[in-house]
C-alpha cells in the first residue's frame, strides 16, 4: 500500500522538529547556563561569567570600554529550567578600573532574559535590564551570546572550563565565590585591538579545580542563653548621666517627648525618684505628653529616661520639651544599653 506524499512530508517535518527540540533541550541541560556570555546590556559592552549551582547562579559581570577600563561586579541570580528564564543582578562591586568609563557600568543592573538555543551550538540570552535598586527604571535590552572563552581572566575560569568534570561541586563553587569576593590584582588576558598590556596577567591557581576531601562532621557549639532584662533591671544596672536641670514651680509641669532623629522605632520608659512612672512609650514625630503635679515633688527630683530598645539606628534618642508656667525648656536625651538619661527637677520658691 502506498503512503500519500503529503503524509510523508508531515511526518518528516515532525521528526525533524522533534530531533531539533530534543537536541536543543539536551544541550541546555548538558551545558546548562554555565559559561562566558558576551554582548551588550543597554548601552554597555559587557562580559558575564555565569556559574550554575542547583537553581541559583553566581559569577562575575564586566562592564568595559577597553581592556584596562572596566568595572567588575559579583553577580547572583537563579535559573528556571521549566521555561529557560534567567534572572541575575550585580551584587557587589569588586573592581573599578573605569576612570574613563564615565557612566558605563556605574549603575548595578538587574537582568531578566530567555535562554535560547536555535541550534548549531549557538546560545543566546535575550531580555531586558533595569536598575537593580529600581526595577521601574529601564536600562535597555540584554543581548548576549555564549562564547568559547573570556576576555577578562578571573577565579571563575577554571570552574567554567572544568565544570563537567568536577568543578560543578557546590563546595568548590562556594570556595571560589569567597575568593572572588576578595579584591585581587586582576588583568584581562586578551587585549582589545590596538592596546598593549604593560602589567602581568593574573592567572588563578589550578588548585581551585580540585575535588575537596570529605568534610569532617560539623561540631555544633552550644549558644549561650541571653537573659532578657526587665525594664526595672535595666533601670538599676545602667549608669545615670545628668543631661539637664529644670527649675519647677506652680501647680504642674508638662513634659513632651519626641523622637529626636529619624523615626526608627525607639521606645522608652520613665522613672521618677526610682519609681516606674510610664513604660512602653513609642517615640514618633508626635508628642507623647505627661503632666506631673509639683506639690507631689520633693525639693530635688530625678526623672530617668531608660531605653527599652535602641530602634534601628542606635542610640535611643528623644527630644524633650518641658513647659513650666510660661517658660519652656528643651533637652536632647540619649540612652544606650549601658546608660540612661537623667533630668533633675528642682523646686524653686
């Protein structure tokens, strides 16, 4: 029985498409994303070294105008094998030899790209870049091609070259990452047209490709138990530092407390003559107001401000305004884990 030619053609096309898809998928899985990528990100010429460790990514990015004018960042990111999407960002600035780079590479970037394998051993990263600190600030297209070798030599080269024969070990990648984060005297191995290299080329030690020995069992150290002090214990144990003295008279005095700097969660307690007066006072830009009866005061009195915490910006600081009759007094109070602010209230005739 003869088979219609259109049927044969469709099957041939299907088989060819299957083989091409399988080949590309196999290449993606075998090569993964690890390697050297070169091209442009926005207006920047860039070389990116990407090393895959599980789903996460690490490596280096070089923004350059020439062999001796570049900025190098460490990178972090992740790879989604389900849809071949790659996300990475400039993490730390390691080297800055960009005296003539002007603005190039000065803004750390966040890149989102697709990992494409059209065939013939070609691989591309196509996507968009934005400012790392502001993803709503576009910086242009990502257009990178995987290349055989780097123009800039660093600690990652041996890992990339030997990735399929042992250096894909997570312990090796972690070790090299620590080395890479330490600024080194690195120089590009390959020169760009018309340039001369007058300094020695940095070549990483082959030792970084060695498979580490079996790790010894980790001995966990017992963590000391840190006792949480009560506010009374904090009051008793801390040194009292005289900040200001205020004369008082009349029927009552009014005290207003504000956060003295950036609102960062400062919280205080107030003691009057060794007795807890108020606690859990959260300092903000709005006044926390208390009134004290003058007739209940002695000749000399001590008002102590104790920090319950130090906020996000130590020390704990407050701005106090005291209203005594028609007079106004102001003071800046500071309290730490070792000291409290003392305000002396002294009765006048």
